[in-house]
């Protein structure tokens, strides 16, 4: 039986690894546009869900066309502001897709996307993305505010790998719905964000919602996410509210 030298085996292995690497790189490049498109559609859907839109998505045959049409119909403006509340030259959706990069920066250095929704009942709603850390990985969401730039009109959250039946329930309606009607400023106009209360928030607490039973770490991570991300909008929200 013919034996192969170590050099031959090494060279053969190196060639095969190189070929596989090239093939995987090619496949990844081919799939990347589709992956980005899917990510964009999911983000648009979540933005719409925060204001109660895109409700028929499960009933349509062409999800992408439906979401793009709804987004174009209801999201009337999209822009980016800095920490001081000034508009900056940047694409709101591009920043949103890279929000994980933004939250690594100091708050004063971040870009803050804003999406405006024209409410058929009158007035605008302002939707902002948030991102943070749960127990096992990233958590994120979108929070929509009424025209007073204080009262939450809706919120959606999701996660990458939280525990099913516990922290994963941040994407459940029963957890998200109580955020509606809560406020992020107190009576003195100070930013207080939203507290996720273990054991349940008091019924008359304007800034508190119930934590998930058994999902304390994810709940507190979501609370920290809201405080960290929403704080960057405070100057812009106050400016906009004063100009209305």
C-alpha cells in the first residue's frame, strides 16, 4: 500500500481548506443582499407594529411588498438627530440596521434615528429604536411616542436567545401592551424612563410596568436598555415639545 508523506497530506489539506473557504465566501456574498433585505423588512415590520400597523402581514402572499407599501404609506418622515437634539446628515434606516454599533459608543457620540408616523386620528407619533443586553444575548425593540413626546403609545421588543417561557416573553403582547400610556418624564419634566418592577408595578405608577415572573435578568436588561437608549432622545424630545 502506498503511503503519503506528511508534506503531501499537509499540502492537500491546505488546498481543500482554501477551496472550501472560497466557496463559503462566494455563497455568503451571494446571500448577503437577501439577508439584508430580510433584515430590513423585519425592522420595518416592527416599526409599523409599534403603532399598530402591518396587522394583516400573516394573511398576505407577498410579505415584502405588503410591508414596504405599509411603511411608505404610514411612515411620513425618517431622520437622525445627535445627542444635543440637532438633525444630522445620516440615513435613519441605515443607522437603525447598525444600531448595535451605535450603542457601543458613548451616548454623546451616537446617532439617534427617528421615524414619524402620521396618525389618521390627528398628530404625529415618533418611533425610536432601542437595543441592549438580555440574559443570553442581544435584546431590541421600538418605542412609539405620542405627540407630547412623553407618553408611550406602543412598544415592541424581541430577543436573540432568551429563555422560552421566561425572558423570551418580552416579545409577547401581554408584556408589551402595558407600556402604552406610560410616561418617561415626571411631573417636574425630569427624565425617569420606565421601570420594570419585579413583583408588579403599582396600578397608579405612570413609569412602571410588571416584570416577567422568573425572567428578572431579562426584565432588568430591558429596563437598562430603555434608560440608556431613550436618554439620548431627551434633548430632542424637549426641543420638539417646546416648538409645538
